[in-house]
C-alpha cells in the first residue's frame, strides 16, 4: 500500500466516518436555517429578510456540500476526511476506529497538531 491507497476494509471505515461527518454538516446547516426562522417567528426579523437569509444560507451550504462531496471516490476519501477534521466536523477521537497509520495520515493531510 503506497501513500494514500486504502484497502477495501479501510475504505469502508473511512466512508462510514465521512457519512458521520456529512450528517453532522447537514445538522449544522439545518440548525443555521432554524435559527434564521426562529428570529422571524419571534418578530425579530421581517419575512422578506428571513426568506432572503434562508435562501442565501441554503445556497452557500449547498455549494459547500457539493464542492466537498460530489464526485467523491476512493481516491479522495482521505482528503475529504482530512477536510472534515480541519473544519471540526469530525474530531481526532472519531478517527479512533481507524488503525494508527491511517489516523496519522489523516491528521498529517489535515495539517493539525496531534495531541
């Protein structure tokens, strides 16, 4: 196995972690939109401003999700996982299901300091 080549079982684990991160990203995106709507519900923001902010937030979020996950394949799993780690979507603790070598590679790609 050179550099970033993963075995079939490693790919399965990495895909599972990526899916966890993706779901967390969806939860965060829905949370942002909910906070915008809550401001409208309590009368803090008018409907037109709320609509615009929901539309803008959803568009920005959709672009981010598409950029990170569309066209994802085994050859870029490690980069996606490292990006999730860098953004705080997953934690170094989440990586504990991976062998130490893979954990170290993801952390190295991410560029964070190992604790």
